[in-house]
C-alpha cells in the first residue's frame, strides 16, 4: 500500500512546481487506491486529510493560485490537533508492508516521523527535485538555504529516492560523496510527466501578424528574467515586433530587480504584459495563443514549463545544459550555451524571422511521446515492486 504525503500542499494555495507534482500524484493516486495523508504536527501523528485539505488537493483549474508558497494551518486545525483525543480525527496506521511516498521537501519534524515509521518496517520514498539552494545560495531565500544541507543528508537515510532528472541525481550524489553521507537505499532518475492534455495548438502568427512570446516561471533571481528582459528590449529596439507575456509570481526576496525591469519596460511603452497569478485555465490559454516560449532559467531540477510548451506544439528557447538540456533533447527547442541577453536575443530573433525553423520545431514537438502522470505512477509502483 502506498501512502502519499500531502502535508505541505494540502495547506498551500500556490500551484508552482512541487505543488503541481504533488497534486498530480494525488489525482492519479485516487484511481489506484493510494491513501493521501498529512503529518499533523499539532497532533504529532499521521492522519487522513480533512475536508479543507482535500479541497486544496483537488485543484480547480479556474482558480487563481496564491502568491504565498508557505503552508497555512487554520486556528481550528491547530486547536483540533492539540486536542486530538477528543476531536475525532482519523489517525492512520501504516503497516510493515506499506510505503510512504513524499513528493515534497520535508522539514526536520517530518523526517523524525519518517525514521519512526522505518523502525516499524514502513519504507519511505522521496521525490528529489533539485539542489538549487546548494548551487545558487545567493539567489535562494535564506531560510531555504539554512535548512537545505540537513535535508540532503536526511534523504540519504530513506529507502528510495526518485530524482526528477539525471542532473538532479548527479548533484545529490556529489553532495553525499563530498559530505560522506552513507546511503543504503535505492536511488534513480525518474523524469516527471506533463500534466496538460491540450496538445498541438498550432501557430498563431497569422491571427494579427504580431507574434506572441510567452515566459512561464516565478519572478525570482535564478529564473534570470533580467537577462531575458534586456534581450527583449534589444529585439524591440532593432525593429522586431512581438508581444511578450510573462506569467509568474514575484519572489520579493530575490525577484525585485526583475520586477523593476518589467515596470521600466512597461513605462517605456513596450508591449509587455505580466500576470503574477493565473489559473490553470488561463495558463493553458496562454500556451495555446503563444507562438513560442522562452525559458531563461539559470538552473533547474527539471524544467516543467519547457515540457509544457512542447506539449502544446510550441518551440522553446532554453539553456542547453543541466536538467533543461535533458528536456530540450526531446526536440522542439532552440538551445543556448549561456542564458545571457545576447544569446537569448539571437535565439529568439531566429524564431521570429525564420518560419521554416518554427515549422520544423513544431513538427519535432508533434513527434515527442510525452509521459503522462499515469505513466509516472506506473514507474513509481514498478520501482517500489508493488
């Protein structure tokens, strides 16, 4: 039996990378008999999800996400946990043939509970997303950086670790080797699936003659919007006509410089639209209406927006190395060896003016066989021998 740890996402209104993965696994798990659970730190035990937690897991496509990524527990949930014995919560007992699958980044309290479960014979498996706080601490929130080393070491104590890319797995194993972390569990790269169904929307250049470029990703330091915005300005100044649409929440700790660039370009009259909060329905429509996407990120664990773009038949400009390079190798991308303003403007200019190149890349997108969340869950169960 697989128990799915939904502790953070079931208390979070955001729907970025990790939340999207957890919600996708929740939906797929409902058809497989997986049991979603929460570690209630106020009750200090695992339990079934309550009604409000289930509503947050069953994400409504028309609902706009929150900019708040941290979890929020209501006063009632806190009091109920502390008064657990008299409030009728539904505790969960995991037997020694069970597996707890943790797709989220966990804290020290949850890890302590993992160890208690392992002592009872429960296997614990984790999805490992990336080593960004280790590789780019200057572009990562301070609180995340402070905790991250402990988190990486704790992963070594688990029974299974599924990294979302070969690059992420290599980074994790390098850290373990450097820090002399001993791990006896299994570990392998298991690339993520793409969640949207509406494939192959075709090009929309002919709608009004003005191309649309889309960039999806949080406005934060490592996403590298500053370089891309400078590239866009260079393209506008050299006579290229296009509408640039940005979708992504602002991280105030690392994204303020990019926000200033956005405001400056808008004030100068450039056709730049920024939507911090967009529902899944709105995101799907943006992918359908764009002609290609640019993903200027410096470092990723996987690069889900690239895969989403390709699934809609839309070429993507992105970095050739690391995890983004793994996704780009599927086809449909124009890659750059450095995500500088110069390289991004050159690559984007090619797609703006070269119709034959666009059509060829769109054809490559159509030939890609995309992994679904059903495929991903099948792989999880196969690796866990269930």
